[in-house]
């Protein structure tokens, strides 16, 4: 276990093509990582000689009242590590993503044979720092204040409680679970047991983070967001939901051996993970950037997904399959255009995808590409030089746009000016985020970039 702090980050995600289809193993999603990252820094809590502290402290200092303390114990009958939140002051403020991730990561560590006989962990402080673009900022015109004056702030104080912050939909929960899992494993395990920089280490992290994220959400999702957090940009085919179906709850009898069997790639039963991840088929041409716009007005993704799946399964299965097959072919065509640097074909490839996405929205009665988003995308594509095209990413709705643009300052300025004018004329709040698409997934980080945030 390192005496110096360990820092790990994982990227956000954007599902450029494959919304809804990515839920079905017959189809794939074209997903890119984002330069906005969730960072977790693990550092030893120093105690006085003779004082034993069995506690894990987690905090997110960019938000008010974002501190969590956890005790833990070894559950009977191979139940692994049961994590219990401790009271701070007069209240308990639950964070299921943090709590579940700790239970899964600590339980996995107990199965590796690298734990003290007492089944205790040296006390650790886990600090979470989110790049600013994960949340809509209260006043985008004000420049963020820096912890150390004179330097543009990479991490600002949001001036709100975490539960009141407005997410921009970049995949913060998956990036958090992935980076927190990676930080805990890297902090407590020797490199021989877990090395984030090897293929085996990434597979272990992917499987463990997928299991923890699904448990925290209370459902088995497609997992594309965790895959992007681990691997970065890729073409993703989901795992079969049955992979996680028989896993007991954390702390329940048999949880520890079941989790180890599910997660560890060297264990025979981990072969049931049938996720397919192709990095080769997801590339951005030189000189092209993927940029995100935040439209400050959220969508209820869960309700939208249910309605689309009802249309696919009950209302018109035959029509839905025909449409999805056609959309898959168009999504693959866009992937090929981007990977083979055919910039002059991007606009048409994107337009063909949008045509079928709108058809799916009409057939299912779900605003996947709402009229207001259609108008904005069309206006950007037709009127702003350097914009190749754009989509409403993921499950669609009102809250975000993904644009493929020429990667230069002049294009960025033209987009910003256009959006400022559009926002005033339409009485909407639309802004270009600083975040860009990137290919890199989870990684270790140098500590210097967190100056002012580490105690």
C-alpha cells in the first residue's frame, strides 16, 4: 500500500450513435470518452501511535456537505465486506454509488489473498474531484475562481449540495464508480495483484465496476458508460444481463466467492463476460473534434427508455426490428467514415442516422430528437462554418447535443457566438462545453494538478 497518495481518473462518455440499440446484444454503440474526468485521490489517514481507526472517509469538496464516513465488517458465511455509513454531525446523507462501490471493491480485495489476517484495512481518505463540465454552472458568464489565485480553475466550488447540482449528462456515476474502484484497488493491492495499466487489470476493473454500478443503480443497464470510463472510445456490444443476475447482494451469504468468480479474468467462470469492445472501429479523424453542448433542461431518460422498449417489444416488433437493423447499418457507416478519415462524408452519414432516429421517435411517441433540438442542429450544421454535423446523443431528449466540428479556435468561436445569439432569440440556455471527445480511458494521474485540493 503506497504511503504517497494515489490518483486515478476516468472519463465521461458520449454515445454518439447507438442510443437504445446498445441495450440489445444484437446491436452496438459508437461511444467516445470525454476530456471531462472524475478524479479520485486515495491517501492514508495518519493516526497517533497506538490509535486504531477502522474507517474510510470520502469527500467531494466542490460541494456543500459532501462528506461521507464508513465503517465496515466482515459479513458471516462468505458475505464479504459489509459497509455501514457513519453519522457526521446530526445527519446521514446517503450516497449509494460510493457505498456500493466500496463494498464491492473491498470485498474483491478480501478474495485476492492480499489482506491482513484481521480482515482490516488501513484507514484511507478518498477525495473526489469532478471536472467542471459535469455540472451546469449557475452563471456561465462568471469566470471560475481558482483555489490558487491567478491560475484558471480546473475544479471550481459549485456552491450547492451535490443532490441539488444539475448534471450535464456526461456519465458522472459510471466515471465515479470506475475511478473509485480503480483508486481503492490500486491503493490496497500490490501491482502483482492489480495493475491498472495492463489488459488484465482493465478487464478486472471493467467487470468489477460494471457489477458495482448495476448494483448501485438497482438494475442491469447496457454498461456502455462504464466501458467508456475504463477503455475510452470504442464500439461497444453489451454483456448478457445473465452475467450479473445471480450475484447475491453485498454482505449476503456467498457474496464474496460469487463476486470473485464473476470478476476475475483468470477465473474460469469470468469467461461468461461476453462484452465486445473494439478500439479500432472508433477513431476521430485528425483535425476533427467531438464537442458537447449543454441545453439546461433535463430529460427523464428512464421513462423514455421504457416507452421505446414497449414499442419495440409490444406495439410493432416487426417495424422496430427493420428500423433498428437499418439504423445499425447507418451507425456502422458513420464509424467507418470517421475511422477512415473521410471528412467530406461526415455530414451525410450523420444526416442519415438522424433521419431514422426521428422515425423511431415518431413511431414510439418519444421525443428522442425533439423539434427544438432538430431546429438547433439544422441551424448549426447549415449556418456555422466548420460544423460537420451533430446529434442528440444517447437516449436523446432536450438536455445535450454532440457536434462533430473542425478542431480549431475559429470554429469554436463561431459556435459560441451562434449559441449566444440563439439562446437570446429563443429564450433557451445553450452553451458549448469546454469538454472534447477523447480516446483514452481510465488512467493514473500525477498529483501536481490537484494542488490546493489535497490536505
